C-alpha cells in the first residue's frame, strides 16, 4: 500500500507532538521504510520534521507557502467540500478540469486546485492571468438537487465565503462588489466564474462549477498586466506579508460548505443576506449599470433575497438587476 503524505501530514499536524513510526505503520498499514520515505519527501518539500529515537516524528514548521495535494488535504476538516481533491502544478483551466470530472461522475464537492493556469478564463471569455507560484486558483464542483434558476445565487454564497476567509486569515477588511468580486481598499483581489450544465429540458442541474482566482502573493502592481494595474491588488501588497495559499483555501472551503448548507435550507439568501450586505461596497452608492439593452445610472440599494442588485433609477423607479451579461460600475471608477 502506498503511503499518502497528506495522511501523515494530517496526523503530525493534529497531534502537535511526537508520533511514533510504529503508530503510522499500524494506522496506515505500511512499512517503516514507506514512512521513512514519506518523511524524506516532506523534508525535501520544506517541512521541518524532527525525528527522535523511541519518540518518533514531530512537525516543527511548515513552509511559509506551499501549494500541493498533501498540504491542502492535510488542512481540510470539511465533510464534503474538497474531500475529493485534484491538484495540478500546471493546468489549462480548473473550471475546464472540473467540468470534465463532472462528466466522469465525480461527486459533489470535488475540488480542483492549480498553481498555474495556461488558459484561465473570466467572464465573457476574458483571459485570466495565471502565473506560477503566486496566486490561488481553484474550482469546486457542485451537483445540486434544486432547480437551475436558483444557481445564480451560489456565486454570492461563494463571494461571502471568500471575503470572510480572507479577513480571518489576514485581518484585512474584504468587501464585495456585487455580485462576486472581492475588493480591498477599492481594488479587486479575487475574481470568480460560475458555469452550469443542465439537462436538455433545462429543468434539472447536472452540475455547477464555481472557479475562484485569488491574487495572493504578487509583491507589487508591476506584476499585473498594465490594463488592470489601477484596479487590481494582492493580499500580500495589502497586508505586507506572504500569504499561505493552502491555509486560505482551507478557510474558504470550510466557510463555503457551511454557507452552502445554510442556503440549501431556504434556497434563497435570507440566512446570509445580512452578512453579505455588510460587505457590499456599492450599497447606497451611485452606480452605472452596463446593460446591453441600454446603460443607465442610479443608486444601489443592496441585494434582494434572490441575489439581484436593487437599483433606484434617477426617475425614482426600482429595478432588480440580474447578474450575467450585466455589469455594474461605480460612477467614477471600478467600485
């Protein structure tokens, strides 16, 4: 039987003390040689592991930022989010991979993580910059039992989860620009893309794939493409310290699982709307709605229980703006 490094790492982490080689052999059904090899592999990856005769092994320190299958899996304590985990150092797009896994029958909660994407994508086919060793890219695969017209709210559920996770890890105030961009000091730090497949009759959801890209460890604005330098930032720029991407992913998935289950109970945002509204950066602010049918301006009045942005137009009429092909901008800038 092959020793899973993530199992060993989970055991060392949860123990916080020495774990004997024999205990690992018995628990995982492997030889002492297999445990020794796994320990050496972890040391090569940058983990500081102390080995003491007759005591065993103890994890002293993990790398400041390492994104790997074993590191992510060893941190997760969720019931279903990320329990089936795929990690790739390089892939085309985590959304594309997740959709393929969905077609192959992988379960609800399957999560695809990549260190680098070569064909990352955003809304309306825009390319998402995806360098190696810097950011966090992941997609979670969902297989809901509810009807397709409820699925658009899931992107708001994820936005809330990501904002809360960022604040928990970094202490930075993370706001939401409706529906799902995460902003810090009015600059974008996270983007999302939600894709759905339905039955031919469009009455059932086959799967939903929510892709998330977090600008984590860019050191300066010069690392961003010129066209977004004025509107983008990273967690490292804003916090002044390196971000542990695996720790961030664990927090996001933990919060998303909790919020998703809360959403499932009502199939609207009634249980989450207060927390979401508190982070909504463009509430009671002048906005420009970029509707293909015609642009207009108004005052954002928050979100409805079904996730639409409520906009009071200049003539006093109220419009519920649906996410999708409609974009909302601040009157004088991105936010």
